[in-house]
């Protein structure tokens, strides 16, 4: 099946006349979809511009997906969080140390309400086509990615709210060392906020498409991260998510890793009759030989990926996370986007 969607993320939500020129450049680079990275500050300060920018993109022929970027640091993204600034409580808590971390606990009603207000306002007051759940995750633990797949040193969240919910459900105190009950609890609670929000978005307009993007990790017998959405079957089976997506792989990782992740992504998506999406790194790092961009795109296409997406516009040009040859990388991505769309 041919690739039908070629997306690029975009931060410029300030002036519609500037965004218009950028959108035209995206179209010249073979993009047919723009993912607008919307921050908490954008919602508070630039909101009058957002729907104008959405409408301009659609007028030019782009599909528009809204990405609540870095909100509460629950989602991926470098942006600071006003929620964390204004809430010294309602944060994720280390299981072992009891330390409050700079990540919102998405199991608290405070953050759930805050996040939903943002999304439902966007759903009601813009003409976008869908929403993108961008690498949602518990704050820790990287230490779980071990060769044995055994317990790491720490995890989240063991805040009073999570402890209370765990006790109510299982009938005993939430342990500090992760066990199977904690794993199931974390998966279940992690799903609630996004399923509930997706359901309410679709009640506003059933045409809204929800893309769920999880970390591209092995999550197999030998290596697991347990970030909350690592049970891909649980995620892809949800009736509230329309597209199953797995995120960026660093160019420095082995080509076989690209293949393995992509095969699993496509298999899981097909199992639940959903489109699959794979991401391309278009910022910060670049391959030592740009031919690898072509090879990875060819790999994705050959393995049956339905959609491609890349972070970010112009290779991050002008930011601290720009690729070394940002504009050249952006042009190479454009060459590949035009190439795959030409084979539809």
C-alpha cells in the first residue's frame, strides 16, 4: 500500500502571513499535512492567531493536526509548562526518593481538567482535522532499558493521588518496588486521560482524527522502558485512537533497529485495522550520509507504512536543536516526500 500522508511539525503560531509563506514552502517540499505544535503559552497568549493559521493551511490544501506540545511535560517537547509553574502539587513523584519531579501527574483531576480544557477549546474553536498525542509518558525510568529487562532503580508516579487510587483498586499500599499490579495500574491510568479526552473531542465532531504516537522502543523480553504506553497492543486496540504511530529513531542507531521497529509498528496497526505512521528525524542529528534518508524512507514504504511524519520544519533551522546542515536535511526530506507521493 502506498504512503498517502507526508507530515511536518511546525512551531510558528504567531502571524498568519508568516505561516502562509512557510506553508507554501512545506507544500513545495512534498508535505500534505502540517502538525501544529501548540504550547500552553500559545493557548494563553497567541490563541487569536491559531484558527487563522489553521484556516490558512487548509486553504492552501494542507491537512492540519494539532499537537499539544510539551503540555505538563506529560507530552514530548522542549517547551516549558505553565501548569507546572502554577502548580507546585499535582506533579509526578519518585517511588524511591519521594521527590516531586517537573512532570505533571496525569492521574490527578487537576491536570486532567487542565489538559481537557485546552483540547476541547481547540476542538470547538478551530477547524483542524485532528489531534496528535505526542510521546505521552511517565517521567521515568530510563533505567528500565536494561539487557535483562529486570527492575530498574526508580519509577513514577507514587504521588498521594496515585497511591490512593492504587489502594482503592488493589486493597494494599502501593509498593515502592514495582510489581505486576503497579505495571497494570500505570498502564490503565495512563490510558484513561487520552481515551477520555479523545472521546470528548469526537463528541464535538466525530470527524476529528486522533493519532497516538508512542516511543519507538523494543519493549520486548530483553528490553523495556515501562513509560506507560509501552503495551502497544493495549494502545492500538483502543477504539478512541484512529492512527497508530511510533516516534523518531536517531540516525546513529543500527539500520536493523529501524527495520525491527517499523515491522512491529505495521504489524500492530494492521492487527487492529488502523493506519500506521513512522517518524523521521529532521532536527538535531543528521545521518553521516544523506543517502540514509532515502534508504529509511524506502524501508518504511517497503514494509507497508501508511504515513510518514518528520520533526521538524526546516530541520530545526535557527533553533538550538537544528541539524548541522538543517536546510540541506530539510531539502533531502522534501525530495523523498515528493518521491513517495508521486507513486500513489
